C-alpha cells in the first residue's frame, strides 16, 4: 500500500492509536517540562524516535536521526 497524499492518509485502526497518542503526549508533558529548554528538546526528540520505531516507522526515525539540526 502506498499512500497518495500523506497529509490525508491515516494508519489502519488495528491498534488504539488514541491510547498510544495520549500516553506519549503525557510522557512529553512530564519529561519535557524541566525548565531546561535545550534538554527538553533533546528528550522530546528521543520520545518521538521511540514512538516512530514502535509504530514500525524505522526509515522515518533513521532519516530524522541522520539530520544535522541546530536549534537556537
């Protein structure tokens, strides 16, 4: 299956994505609100990497991890 328009495409409802979404959102809020803005951003990246990998999106996770990014 190849989605034609990624902006409109969604995953099949084989898992409760709302539950996964709320669990990862809660982790973000909890683990990324330390007052350390740079550290929070790094931790958020790690959490998103984990989420992508759990969803089987390893190519996207690898591509993101390979980016050279700098945040001010």
